[in-house]
């Protein structure tokens, strides 16, 4: 009786591949995270979402949705003039005055802010429609940068990010 050959992907030499070719080795992941923390790579790779993507736990589409969600949160905070996170005093302040609301620039900024608020509220409604667990998973992992607690929260995060990707038409 012959030994059964596993139905697995093989390398050109005929050896069974242990890691899918699109995933990075754990050493590469660690180096990329360390480089991101040191400022040599995109800082998103040192976040929990970036680490989940690097480890192959999130798809490209889910990762893109998480990045879109972070951008939307930043724009929403700016549009609603919400308080900023505490940080050290700025000794060299930059800035200026807001444009007059009756000017063309002011109306343009008001339209942009209204679009941002509408997009944020629509995304929140989508998250609320799919359940409380996915909404909490997005808040914990994407917004607060906490590692997902257990397989259920990771599953909820994937579902929520897929729903957001569908809402925004992310195709990656």
C-alpha cells in the first residue's frame, strides 16, 4: 500500500508549502511592526488592525474598510469639532481662523462637513443593523487599538468590516 499524497499546494521542487504564498513569515511580520513603531514604515502596521492584516487574519478588503473607517472618524471629529485627545502642549502653535460661513469657502466647508456627518451616521446605522458585537469589535479593535478578545470578537470584526466595505464599495 502506498502512502497517500496530501492535497496541498506544492513548491516547484514538489515539497508541500507550509505557509500560503501571500502570507508573510512571522519574522517578516515582527520586523515590519518594529519598523513601523520606529517610524520607518507606515504607522498603520504597528496598530492592531495592521498586525491582524500582516498575520493574514483580515483580507485586503477588510483592511481597506478599517482604514476608511479611521479616516472617516478623523474627518467626523473635525467636522463636529469634538475635543481632541489629551497630549502635551504645542509650543509652536499653527492654525488660523475658520472661514466665514457666508463665503464660498465657508459654504464649501459646510457641505463637506455635512457629507462627512451623513457618511458617519450611515456607517453607524449599518453597524447597528448587524448587531452589537460587531459594533463593539470595531470600536475596540479599530478605534481603541485593542487586540480582539477571542475568536468570536475576531469573527464579529471581520463581519463588520466586510459590511462597511460593501457599504463603501471597497474592492481591494
